[in-house]
């Protein structure tokens, strides 16, 4: 499993590097008002990425975080044939 966040990501999620393992894709994407994980995940797997419209997610402290746009993409394993993890980038996020 690939778990990483830069300083801004840790602030947004209100967590530490040690607690990243407790964050799920469901809490990041499915909590949004316009993104459903069961809809967007097949798109990510087929195209290799998805650009998400404005939405929100929950921090580990259960605070809503809004974002103007998000991008999710597949990170390939070194063998080139399997998925190592999914990476996410949130653009212009803020607490609501």
C-alpha cells in the first residue's frame, strides 16, 4: 500500500503521517456532494485518472473540507502491469 501526503495534505486531512493509514478512499471521495466512489472508480481504472468537479470531503476530525477541483490518478507498480496505489491532488481547498 502506498500512503503519502505532503504538509498541505496532512493539514487538510488534520492528521499525521502515522495516521494516514486510517484514511479511506470512501471518506475522501464518497462524502462529496457530487462524487460517488462507485461511479468514479471505474473511470479512474479505465482512463488512468479522473478530474473531479468541486466538492468536499471529511478530515479525520470529521470537519468538512471543500475543494475547487481534485484529480485522482493511478500509480503503476514497478512491474508496469499492476496498480500500486491511487494518488490524489486537491486544488484550492479550505475548511467549511
